[in-house]
């Protein structure tokens, strides 16, 4: 729905809910329900990690393998990508296609930096012999952090898809709805990451 | 159609995308970002600088700060309030939080007691 059509419908009162508005509303609620179900997946992984976090099986401890300055940098990447995603949403509300695409691209780059740093951390740990098969702690660590990283990777693929769609069709109603779903997903991943850096990394090295 | 939605968001000027969609403002995002940065820097500082010199107190503080930061993200980035989607968002969230708390706290509690009763020699917290 564009500004022009909103002005037109304001002149002709409609006493019914149009199909478009109804579909839009239920999409965002439905996507929220999906995010809540995804939260339950992460809750199960957090519970598993919480139970197994000291089961080192004679292998490396959390304090020995976890790199806190590295995860601080990673946290900064994801937090910055969260605010730039917010800027993209604000530009979308103002219907600035160019700046929306710009902030989405910045969001994607910070997200890619996050995934890159995480993969580097994983590769370093596996090279040191601290792979997921070493101990229950490391299995739980790679499952929890890896699931989050997979979500971010899929989010980047989704982001690129949306950028192509916005680039070709513009900020039409459907694309605006998709971008709002993406924004919820991206902020949700940052919320999960708060739990990861607090519980896995900071409590791990204490 | 739009009059109802306008009534629920009287302060918002932009209704071009969707009247009932969650709205952000530059001020809201920047407030959330500053709070999130502060709430991220404090726990990293506590752990990296070993400021309190007390592992239990630091752990509790890190978890409290994480919960506060999650609430900040929910309000300022996810624009969650009791009015969005007619309250169904909040209802789903409350249900999910209950499930998450039962799952995590229940698992830790049950497994702690299993360890206490079955593997006293392997306890890290205290001898059985």
C-alpha cells in the first residue's frame, strides 16, 4: 500500500478489513510464532550445554580454548549489524530504496564478518585438537554456537535474496513485509547471541 | 480500515508500509544501541579485568546483565509491547519464556541431583 492509495482510501471510508491488511498482520504474528519456536530449539541447546559445560573428559577446558577478545570483536560485529538493520527499516519506512539497500548491504557485511570470525575460531580450535568429538563440553559448544552461526549464515542468504527483490521490484508492500520479517529474525539472532557470549564464553572462562 | 490502526499509534506519522506493523524511530534504535553497548561492555570488563575477584558474584552479575540486555533488545529493536498484534505477540512470548525457564532450570536441577547421587567422585562443585 503506497502513500497515495492511503490518502485515497482515507477519503472513501471502508468499513471492512481488506484482505491485504489481514494477510500482512497474520504474517508478522506467524513469523513471531516461528521465532518463539526457534527460541525453544536454542533453549534445548542451552540446557544441554549447561549440563555438559564442565564435562571436559580430560580434554581442554573452556578457559583454555575460548578466546574472549575474539568473541568481544564478534559481539561488536553482530551488535553493529543489528543497528544497521534498524537503519534499513527506518529508510524503508521513509521509502528510500537506495539507502535501504545501502544499510542492508552494511548489515550483510557485518554479518559476514561475524560468520568469518566464528569459522576462523572453529578452525583454530579443531586444528588444536579441540574439535566437537573431543569431549561432551566441546560437542555441546559446537552444537550451540554452530546452530547460531548457521542461523546467521541463512539470514545472510535471505538478506541477499531480499536485496535482489527490492532492487528489481522496489519497496512494494510484499517486500516491505518480507523485510520486516527479516528484521525480526536478525534482531532475534542478536538476542540469542547475548545468551551465547554470556553463558558460553564469559561464564566459561571464569 | 486505517482509522482503528491510527488510534492505536497516534504518535506515528508513517503509515505507508502498514499501519499496525511494529514501528521504530531513530531515537529508539540509538537508545537501544547505546544501552546494548553499555550492557555488553560491563560483563566483558568484569570478566576480562577480573574486577570483582569473586567468580560467583561475577557469574550472577553477568547473567543479570544478559537478561536486562535481552529485555532492552526486545523493547528497542523488536518493538515488543503489550499492544502489538493485539497482545498475541506478548502472550506467545510469555508462554515461550515459561517453556524456556522450565527446560533450562529443570535440566540443570535434575542433572545436578543425578550427579550428586550417582557420581560423587566426579562432582566439580562439592564432594558427594
